[in-house]
């Protein structure tokens, strides 16, 4: 029933994005081929100088060789620049393809209760993937397939030189594999610890006043410092492992180059090779081994890229299916044997819900704390799934609407009202890009919040944020109520809407409920205070996660008075209402 994303582990979004940029990757491969061929220019130049120019003492030949070499190396530099530029743009194109996927994944993981740490790991994963693709890591991977060519050229110069180059390449490959197994676990642990560390600091930032007021600052700081230390230790282990591999690789490559130079000198002494061959073989072998050293140097970023890519592939996101546009509901909301559960829960927290509300009706949901009132509110607006039964608006289930279209049909005021950084008008209009100011003002008037908003520094254009204007709990609730009423939604669900309201606010709330009913909407109010029942004609009583009673308000309240043992905490509401 609920229109929520579900896990999709069979599709790698990074692979899809890379395939969409296949032509750019082919151009990078072509540039890499040309660049690697042009890298032979320098050893060939050395070979010609030692074996031709020095023996012939021809200055014209030297100048000609130098000129051709310079032109080819300038071309190589330009191609190298183009290749790096293309890779950067591939990273940006991948970011453009995945940013919506990542945003939906962050929200989806929170809705599915799968968030770990501060919940922003997918955003960091996207940064890691984009940075890696635009960095030296892919360049090393594109250069790596050309290593056999350089080794083969060393064999052509002399079998001994080729054998040494091949043995050196095999040892470096072994070091690379060793580095993979040594580095992968510390890097994974560092990511996990960093996520927990960020969660502690983010929770402390959002609840700074509570920490100070309750004397919790030292305790939370200790928890954060513990997580921070664990992060540093894991990072240090990963850096030490990567550093050891990089140092061994670099030292071995320099040693191998010296060994090749010595072997070449031996061949020259034995008059088997020329001095030019000796120097050219040393340079070519070094070039053959350089991609492996680059891969080792990029091993830690590559492991981070691999892990980030795997996490992005496992985000709780599913492509939204096309849905036929349905006319807005205007007749009724019906629930038949409905059971609602949080995502991932084994058992529903509210079950056996059966009622029908017609246009112009309003119902109050009452019952003890923890009975399932907020669960019903989340189920009505599609936040928590209907695991059993049917919830229909004019005969259509929730999932027959696109989530954005369904949201326009529903007004929702949760218990805890969160407003976003933006103006008051932006928040009331739900940040709609084509908002109508008249509709914003009308919603504020219906919520009785107009005068309160006009008293703010810039009225409806007042910016709300932690660093700008901070509204009180009652003001946030009034703005949240106006947001719920924006554009006259058919179904309005209010979860304890008067918990932070003063007397004036409660009067405005009653008028708002009455106005929704008069225009043919439906209101469902989760109530603890008696004033919320004054404007409803139906009452739903829930207890212990089950529907207990539903019917006309006066009848249900009368039954609650006659049988107070079934009402629990509702007795206070009943008495207040009758008074």
C-alpha cells in the first residue's frame, strides 16, 4: 500500500552511468593508447643519440631528432591533458546521473529505518566515486594494459633485459595483491567508525540546548571522542598498510631499474649490446612498471571507490513506475481490516482498523499513549506501509498515485514539526517551484497564523534557519498546520495538532477543521486534549494496537463514560469535552 522505495541490488547505478558515457570512455582509451606509444619517443631518442649521433658526430641529425622528439612530447602532453579533462567530465556526468538516486536513497533509508551513522553516507559515497573517476586512478588503469608492450620491447632489445622486466612486473603485481588484502579491512572499518562519529556530532548539534540544560555535554563529548579515536586508529592502520606497500613498491622499482642498468652495462662489456640499448632498456622497463606503482599508490582510493560503489548499488531506491493520472478524490476514505507496521517490523503496531469517512466528515482518534494513534496517521498518509487490508481514496489504493501526486492530495501535520531552511512562504507552499502567493496566504489564514507571521521581521518572507529566525514550538506548529492546509488537500491528517498551541491557537485549529469540512474535505485528528473533539463528528478509539470503537462522537464518548475501564486515558478527554 505505501508508496515507498524498495531495495534494488541487481542494478549498479554507477555501471549504468558509465555505460551512458561509453563514447567518452572510448576516447580516453584511444588517447591512452596514443600516449603510451608516444612514451616510447624518449627511449628511442636516447637510443638514437647514443648509437647514431655520438658515432657519426652529425649535428644535423641531433637537431632533427630533438625537434621531432619535442613535437611528439608536446602532442603527448596535450593528449594527457585532454584525457584528464574528459575523466573529470565523466565524473561530473556520473554525479548528474546519480544525484537523484542518492537523494532518494538517503530519504528511503530513513523511511525504511536502515539509516546508520548520520544518514549521509550515500552523499559521501557519491563524492568518493566522482573524485576517483576524475583523478589519477582511472589513468593508471588505462595505462596498465600497455605494460606487456614495454616488456615485449625489452625482450626485443635482449632476452636478459626482458626476463628481468617480466620478473619485476610479477613481483610488483604480487605486492599489489598483498596490498589489497592488507588494506581493505582497515579502510572499511574507518568508514564505519567515521559514520558513527558523524552521527554523534550531528545529534549533538541538533540537540545542543538539551545537552547543555541536562548536563549531558560531557557524556556525549566522551562518546564522540571515543568514536573519533576509533576512526583515527582505523585510518592509521589503513594508511600504514598502504604506506608500506607504496614504499616497498617504489624502492623495488628503483632497485629493478638499477639492476636493468647493470645488466645492460654487462651486455655492453660483453659487446652483446650497445650503450643506447642499455639506457633505452632501463627507461622502457621503468615505464613498464610505472602503471603498477601508480595502481599501488591509488590502492586506498580504489578500495574506497569500490566500497562506495557497492553501497550506492544497494541503496533502497527503485525507479518510479509510470502511473495513470487519476482525478483527485472527493467522496470518501475507507479502511478495511487494515494493519500498519513500521518498515522492517515483524508484527504490526496497529491492526483491525475498519472505518469509512465521507466528504465533509472529521474523526478524532483517541486512546492511551502507545496505542497506535501516530501509527494510523503515518499509514493514512503513506509513510508506513499497509501490511494487511486495504486503504482506499474514492476506491483507489494509495499506490495507484504517484508519490508526488498523492502528497498534493494529503495534508499532514506530524507530532514533531520540522521546517526547512527557507522563507515562511516557502515552507507553507512545500517549496513548490510554481507556488501561488494567494494560496500561501489563504493557507495561513485558514490556520489562523497570518497575524503571527506578519509580526515576524519580514513577514512571509522571513527566513527560517538555525542562524536566522528560530521559531518557537507553537509557531512551528502553526506554520506546519498552514503547510498541511496548503492548496486545499482532500485528506488532512493532524497528529496532536494542539500539543504546543495556546488558547488562541486552539481556536484557530477548530476553525481550520471546520473550514476543511465545509469545503468537502476529510479530517483525521489524533487527539489527547478535549478541544480537538469539538469540531469532529466521528471518534475512533484505539487501545493496545487494536481498534476498540468507532462511531458518532457523542455515542462513543457516552460509552466511554459508562465503561471507563475500556477508555483508559480517554476519560480525561471525555470529561473535558462534556464540560
